């Protein structure tokens, strides 16, 4: 059986993006991960990037890391000066 997933997004170009998600017509909580690296961002955008990655599930984080590694509109982010879009992922500590 396939679930019907609906997302209603309201984007304020100068503010947040609000989202409502429904699964089979029932509202569910949703985490909004907005990737919008367009004009108006300075390299402090990396703080937004880190917050988006921190709140994501492992599956969403994998997709987000792909999208965030050269995000659309990134040419407009000022002050990056060639820094990599993503910091290297930390290497997990070995378990004894």
C-alpha cells in the first residue's frame, strides 16, 4: 500500500518557509529543511547549513549533504572565498 503524502509550503522570500504535511489526509509533524543559498546571504550561511543538517534524520541528512555541496543560488553567497560548501564529516569513534 502506498501512502499519499502532501506538503503545503508557504515561502516568504524575506523570511521563513512554513510547511504543513499530511499523510493520507492526516496532519503530521514535519521538519523543514530549506536550501536557499541565494542573494542576500553572506558566508554566515554555513550556520544555517549546520542547523539544517543537525535536525535531519540520517536519510534526510544524506540527501541534504548532496544538495548542500554546491547549492542552487550559491554563486550569490558573499564572503565564501572558495571555502568548501561542506565541512568534512566527523569520523566516528571506534567502539571497543
